[in-house]
C-alpha cells in the first residue's frame, strides 16, 4: 500500500513537473519574441538614422566638392591669363633683344669704321708731317682736346662750383663752431682814468703853488690832469694806456705819501716806471700761460706783456692775441694741423707792435726780426708773418692764424674804428713834432687839441722857441688833418744842478 502511494506520488510529481516546464517554456518563447520585435524596431531606427546621416554627409561632401571645383576653375582662369601675359612679355623681350642685337652690330660696325678712319688719319698725318707714331698720337689727342675743350671746361666748372659749395659749407660750419665756443666780451679801452681823493686838501697839494705840482706831474707823465670835472675826483686823460697806468700808480703813491712837490713827483714817476716793467713781465707770462704756449724766452714774454698797454681799434692787443691763440688752436684741431704751432703763431703775431714806435718798419717785419733774434721755431715765424698777407701762405698754420685774426677782430663789438683813427692821429701828431731838432719830449693832450713840447734849453733859446712853435704849427697844418685847431705849447726850462760834498 505504501508502495503504491509512493509510486503514485512520484507519478503525480512527474506530471506536475512536466506541466510547470511547459508553462515556463511558453513564457520564455513569448519573452524572446518580444525582445526580437523590440530589436527589429531598434534596428529599423538605427538604419533610418544612419541613412539620414549618410544623406547629410553626402550633401556636405558634394557642396565642398562644388566649392573646390569653383576655386579650381577660377585658378585655372588666372593661370591662363598669366600665361597669356608672359607670352606677350616674352614676345616683347624677344623683339627688344633682336633690336639690341641689331644696334650692337651697328655700333660695332661704326666703332670699327671709326677706328679704321682714325688709324688711316694717323697714318696720313704721319706721312704728311713725317711724324712718328707717338708724335701722331699726341697730335690726334690734342685735336680731340681742342674739339671737346668747351665741354671739358663746362664739366670742370660744374665740379669746381660743387666742390666750392661743399668746402664753403664746411668752412662756415667750422668757423661758426669756433666762434660759439669762444665768445669773450670785449671791453673798449677808455681814454681817461679817475682817481678818488680822500679830501679837498689833497687836491690843493696836487695843484701846488701857482700850479707847479700839477705842471711837473703832467710833464713827467705826459698825461692831461683834469681837476674840476668832479669835486672829489681827479681825471687822468691820455691816448697812451701805458702813460695812464704810470700816472695813476704814481699819483696814488703821492697821495698816500702826502709829500707832493716837483722833486718828489719826478722821483715817484721814475720808480713807477720801474715797477711797470715788472707788471709788463707778469702780464706777458700770464698771457703765455693762458694761451698754452710754453718755452718762450723771458725777454720775449716781457715784450709780449707790453702789448697789454697797446690798443687796436679800441681792442686790447694782448687780449686780442690770447683770444687768437685759443681760436687758432680750435681751428688747427678741426683741420688736423699743428695745434702748438698755430697757438704760438697767433699769440706772437703782433709782437712787433710792442716796439713799432721805436723801430722803423711794419709791425710784421719787426716781429719777424724779434722772433729770429730770440731763436723762435721757424714754423712759428712762418705762421705769424702772413696774417696781413705781407708774406705768402707757406703752411696751413699761417692760414689758420690769418683766419683767427679776422675772427677775433671782425666779430661784432670787437673793435671801434673811430677810436683807432683818433689814436693814430694823436700818434702822428707826436711823431711829427718829435722830428724837430732840440725837442726832448712831446705830449699830445686835451684830446689832441694841444701839443705840449719840452725842448732842450741848451739847443733852443728863448727866441728860437717862437720860431719852433711857428714851424711846428705850419707843418701840422700842411701834413695833418684835424678838426678845429691845435694849440702848440713850447716849454723851455733851465735847470742848474750842483752837489755839495
């Protein structure tokens, strides 16, 4: 029984299992069908999307190809037009080349004909004149030069004018630079000096009894003393700066000493002249140092210092010489010349003016003799001797010195022509009067309106004084030109000197 029950249970279990398996199989097949349907739908969508994208890509590709084809067409048209242009240029070049070849052939033929004609002409000339070949060649060249002489001269003139313009422009540039680098102010020399007096009593001492002190002072110094122009001052007037300087120093010493009398005046003036000699030496050494010129003889620097008391058209000659030395040095540096020689030549160019009133000749000739005497370098002498064109320009430095002289003296404000003419007139007046026999000292005073003559009492008597004065006046009238009138004052003074021992 139990066995039957077990078999029945097993059979029932088997049947249930089969039924369950069939049910599960049907569900799996349905699920598979659904998934297959879904996969087909998804595949259709993918295919449709792919076809759409393929169409879009195909459209874009076709558009790009059309654009590219259009550009290619345009480029081909440009290349075609360029080829046509190049072909045209090539044809033109070929034609020009042919023309050039023809002209070259014609030129060669003409040249050969000219050479043949020239050779035949040379042979004919040699045969006719019995010239050698060298002589015929010279004759032919001479004829060609004559034929083209005008053209050659015109060309040379153009080159010369162009070169002159360039040189003038360069010269102006150098001169302008030099003038700008050295623009010293120029103080015009005055004809008088004023001395302030400590009191009115001193003025009375200077005048002296019956004016003897002032007369003695004027005689010893050669200056004109003006008393009443200003209440507390005395004015010393003279055209000679050296005389003014001596008179000023001497008068200051006399005022400081207080003993003013004719003997003391003469003694003081004599000592002052010796002191001025030391001042002159110092001025010369200072000028040489400022100009950068070394190694000069001490006697030469003393002569140079005397130029401090000389003027030229109102310009101090020593200051002018120092200024010239600086200008000449700058010019020489610009032109690559010898700077030391140019400076020395400029500084010493007017050295003859230091003694031209004592020695005959022009100041240039006197200066040459002085420099030769003191053994100065010949290059310096050649540089200074041409500044007034009395001697030819032998070196570049001589031209530089002449140019420096022109710059220093001709620039605005440097000189005053009327002052120098005035000084020349006074100097001529003194020289003319000094030429008379028996005259010891001559002073032109009162701006040239009076000439004061001191005579040797042993040679000129009281009666001869009147004759001398009349002769001097007549000679002045005959030889000099002057405004107004000139007073001729002849002074004769007897002095007897004895010594008690």
